[in-house]
């Protein structure tokens, strides 16, 4: 871009939002239904507005980050770095934040808003600005731990009828092999995967070997959240592909995991890896090495969901992601139109930026606190 196209940020508005899921969501970590998070509104010197969304939860059960730590990091450290001087390209954000360790979700929320601004300044969809080519993306769905196997089978049947391309079933010790066997009996050919959220250790190796009889697409993050060594041992013992999630925070984590043979698939989450730029670098690395990737979900509202849609248009996102439609999670989303899934497919919007308009009335109604940093 020329100097006239530089991104000069005038102010940042942090909207702390509280939304309630339609139904409680349960993993091996616990159950929750209310979600607090930040919507980042970024305004440049030409009056254009870009939006990002923080995916950190209120408690540090997924990572060390929380809603409160995100607020502290964005206000006191990251936003001042963005306001120092203009940017030529969103890729520069990653380097500008490099002196701040970790806090990837806070970084990604701000970088996402910069990418939205950048695409709008170019008058192109965010997907195109990232280099994506797909006009539609395949979508799977994540199903939390249920009260009974019968309820789980009912949900799987319902989602299969809606056309979702893949079912991700949360598991934990005591709710794993036998449960998946029952699902597989009813749905012998349905694409299934299991997500363990780090619930197991190598002591469970023989038990986990039983998954090889179930024709699963993958088992996601069976071992510790910060491990790549033990996963390599487990992958050698399993024919079922291991997909790493919580262990992957950067391109370097990805490189090490691939070289060790810790997995055969990578789940890319924008918030977990620190933003779209690093997500794209991980995508490119995996594509060069024939490691398929897919886009994981963090129960995002519409703005975060729109970023996921744009990222998934890149070529190596060959497996259905977790970007289900807005109405699956929320009675009212923060964007118009809402993200819609038809027959397991989302059509990629072609408007500039994230491709959806922010529903200002909904944002104001659901906002519990607002801060302006200029």
C-alpha cells in the first residue's frame, strides 16, 4: 500500500458484552451458559470502523487468559502500542505486539479489528484480503457432554438432518469409548471426531486404542494442554489421527509438533494463535507439508464467527470447521444478517471487511461496560 493507504488508528472502543447461550455447554472442564467477552471497535482517521472479538472466557479453564486479563492487556499495553504510529499492513501488528508475551486472545481481538479496517479501506471482503478463494465453506458442529447417550444420539440425528458435514463429540473419562460406540452403531458412516480437551494421560493409552475401531476422523487434544512430546508417543500407537488444539499457540509450536510427529491434523483458532496473520502463517506451513487444517470455534458471537468464515476460505482448510450458524447458539446475534448454515454450508459474504453489519441495537442492549481509548 502507498502512504495514503496507511492505517492510522484514532481511537478504540471496548464494548464488554454479556450473552446467554441457548443451552448450557459442557466439556471435560465444566459447564457454562453465560458468556462475557469484548467487542473491539476501532476507528481510523478517515472515520472507518473495524471490528474484532475477544474469545477469552471469564475463567482460565481453556488458557491462562480471561475477560479481565484481556481488558488489562488491551487497555494498558496493546492499544497504546497500536496508537503509537500508523500501520501499512495488519501483518505489522504481530511484530508490534512481540514484546508482550502470550496474551494471544487479547492480541487477536485487536488485530482482527485492524484486518477488518484494512479490508474496508481496500473495499474488498476480508476473505479476499487474506488470500482466500472459496465462495462457500463446509461446516461441522461441536456437541458438548450430554445428560444421556440417548440425548446425544438425538442431537447428532438432528444436526445430521440439518446437513452438518462433521460431528465433534466432547469426551472425558467415563464418557468416551462406550458412548462413541453407541453413536457409531446408529450412524455407521457419519463423519465423527472426538474432542478430549486434555482429559487423558499416557496411562490411558490402551483405553484410547479402542478408538481405532470407530473410524473417527480424529481425536482432538487427548493429552495435556501444553504437551507435544507425549502426543507423539500416543500418535505412534494410534491409527486414529491426533489433532492438536490447546498445544498450538504459534507457528513455532506447529513446526515442533509436526517434526516430532505429535499429530496429523492441526486445529487453527484465531484467538489461540494471536491473530489472523499468525493463523495464515500456520496454514501456509501446514499446506507445504500436507498437514490438513480446520478452523476451531470458541463459542464466538457474530463478529468472531465472521473472522472464522473469512479464514476458512484459505486453500488448506480442507476439513469442516466449528463455525455453526448464529441461531444455534444465540437468540439474537451482534451482526446482520446472522451467519446462516444451509445443508452444512456457509456462503462467504462479499461485502467489504467482515462482510456483515454490526447490529448496533443488539450491541448496546447486551453491553455491560464501555471504554474509549484514544
